[in-house]
C-alpha cells in the first residue's frame, strides 16, 4: 500500500470478539519490531500501527487475518475539489459494494474501510485523484491471511516398535497465506516443524488415534480427520458420494459398481 515518504502513516484494524481479541502486525510474513519508528496501540478491539516516518525500507505487504475489519488511511495533498476513484484489479469500486468496501474522502486523506475481510478481497487496488491541476494515482496490494487447511493424507505410520512409531503426512494445500510454522499432534499435544514425527512412550498392545493440525502465525487450522470419497462414470459430469460417514483409514470398499464400466474417483 502507498505511504508518503518521510511522513507519518497510520494503519488501523478493528477486530470483534469475546474476549476482546489481541493482534500482531506483520510485514512480509514477519513480526514488525516496535520501537522508535513503529508504535502499536490496542484499545477495545481497535488496533493501530503508527509509522512515525515512512521510509523505503517499510515498503511491502502488511498482512491482517481473515474476517477482520480494516481501515486503510492514505494521505494526499492538493487543491480542492478533488475527484477520487478506487479500483480493484481494474474494476471500479461502486456504491453497491458499500456494505463491504467503501471509502471516504477528507481534505488531506482518504479512508478505505473493508468489513469482514475474505479471500475475495485480495488483489491490486488503485487510487486516482483528480483536480483542476491534473491527476495522480498509486497502487497497493491487499493480502488476506487465515488459518491453514488440514494436512494432506494419508497419515502414514511406520517404524512401529513396542514403545514408539513414526508418523508422516503431507503439507496442507492451503497455507493461509503465511508459511506453516509447525504441526500440532494431538495425542501428545506436541508441536513439530517437519511433516514427520516419531511418537515415544507407547504401550505394546494399546491402540492409539492421532490427529495432525497445521499452524501458522494466525493460529492452528483444522485437523486431518478422515476422507470423503466421490465417484462418477468416465464421461459423466456429476460426482456421487461413496461413503455415508467419514472414512478414517485410507482404504474403502466401494459397492454398486457395474461390471464393464469405467469409473473415476476423488
């Protein structure tokens, strides 16, 4: 997003919840270190980041979690009256979008408000200001982050001994827009950074269930719990659900198939 070089700049985000949520400011996926130039304020769900003097080093994408309410403040100067236009990915933001995305023009700044941010809000935004002297424009990118999706299966169990076993899985297809920092294994409430982990302290003859979650800066995502299987005949457009309940193992008996016909599964 655009900020005036060498001048103060403020970002504001509104988050609701009970208890009142806390927030962290990130730049390019990393925590912003507060100090002499960066000041973070939080009061009753309103989070503010004050950049006392914007510099070239501050350039980058600022990430805020999905479903937050965000205000973007853009400073400008010029003679009034000024005509302001906001576009997203080349399409003009109109009044019909006001319930979700709207902007208000003040004498020296523009305030853009996005309510309940979703992945559809990601994109490139452009602000154009015109007056009798000419026009100026600039662009900024909005990146929406959320919780990572469930890890991909199958969950493999190998190297089984009397007291340990090794679990292995695949990363989630969606990382929430941020790097996956670690995985949570529920049986031991254990965090690991790799997609493989050896579980210790098992008892011979005892049956165990494991669930794996992926986590990023926004928190812990859903677990890999089982599988839904769909089928269709080759050439057909409609998928049919095979299992009535979530399938926990990575094997499933599929009935009601017709001999001589070809099927696709997912």
